[in-house]
C-alpha cells in the first residue's frame, strides 16, 4: 500500500507541554499510531506522520487538539482515546456551523459534547419538556443530563433537581433492606451521586441534599406527587413497567423538565412484564415538546474496550 507523509510543527514550543503530549515513553503517540495505523516521529516540536494519505490530517488534528489540552491539564490514556473519538467522529459526520459542540458550565468543570448525538441530546433537553435518551452504557446520557440539571438550577430555571431510578433488583420493595431511606437507595443511585460529586463537590452536594434542593429517590416514592419547577431525571428507565412509566411521566408539574434515560437492550424485568420505556416510545413519540435521541456503540465515551464490547453484543444480537 502506498504511503504518504505529512510534516508540521506545533507551537508554542514548551518542553513540559510536549512531554505531557507525548506521554511516558511516548505512550500517547503509540495509542494514536495503533488507532490510525500510521507512524508518528518527532524531533522536538517538529512532527512527521507517515501512512495512508486520508489518515494523516486526522492524526495531525488529534495531536494539535491534545497539545491544546496538554497546556491546561494532564494527558492520560482515556483523554487520548476521547480526543481520537472526537476527531474521528468529526470526520464521519462533520459538525456544520450550526452544530458546533456545546458547553455546559458547572461549578467545578465545563463539560463539552463529544459527538453529534450528544449535541442533539443537550439541544433536545434545552428545547423540550421531556427528552428520552436511548442507548448503551457509556454514551454519557446520565452524566450530561445531570450537568444540564445543574445548569438549569444555577440559572434558576428550576428550584430543585430530582434524580430517580427504579430499584428493580430489590423489586421496588425496599422495606426489608436495613437503614433509613438514604441508606436503602444509595447503591441504586450511586452513578448519579458520582456525577454530582464531580461537578459540584462533596460538600456542596451534601448541603443541597440536606436542603432538599437535590433529591435522590427510588421510582416507587414518586407516586402521588406533583413536581413543580423541578428538573427530573429518570435513569435505567428500561426497568420501569408500563404503569410506573405512566406514573412518572404524569408527575410533571408547572415549570418542570424531565429526562428519561435507558437502554432497551438491558431490560431486567421479569419476562412477563413489558418495559415502560419501550411502550412510552411508541405511545408519546408524536406529542409536541417530547423528543427522543438514540445513541449507538459509536457514541461510547468510556474506555475503548467498552465500545468494542458493546459493538460485539450488538452484532451478536443481530445474528440471533
């Protein structure tokens, strides 16, 4: 196969930033080489790329993006993987001028959408009363929804955030579990806690929960409530029954917004029970101000192996 070369310089010249970019024993460079099947050589800030002609500009874009990040924060393997995915996603489906990545500001960090589906998801959340996020784990559904909720709270668009999840593993019957309500539901809501801590910090999250500005609860505890001026997130919605989903969707009060996330390939309900998420997508999809965004394995932003595992399972399902 005929190979081409591309030579370019990175500026400004800074040895510490360059070392951060390259990684220990050039580990970051090796990751890019393996992903694109190209060779990368450098002498100081002068880089030479060799490989398929169409892949060389991608390699250049990845290196320039990583150099920009390296001037602000430490570069690790996960960061390299995310940048590779971002640049390659741009190649597959370029953002138009109206589709530039959007940013969500939270007290501890600024969060950027990393692919077109994440962008559509955030735009839908901002412009619709109810948004369904459908797709595999690792696509950022919960993380981005929590970020959007914090943004809305900071802007005073809502007065509280309510994070909900069906505790299907306990049969939604939490009475037999030891401890108070917080201790009973904590294991089921841990992914949401993790996102909150990352964006707000432990102390602020604890204060907001104590003031009931942030509430985390199992789905069963939503029955009979009317939730006004609230940003409500239902996670793992594939494990709701039809009745539970109807109950949840009708809890919305004035000035509220809901996000419903789930993966319809990971339903843990008994076989005789129909998923409320699947049912709702068919029933309410034509209602104005309700949107749905579908993610795939290409949108996974966790470790590279997670994307490959999800893709393998999708292929296996198609062949069954």
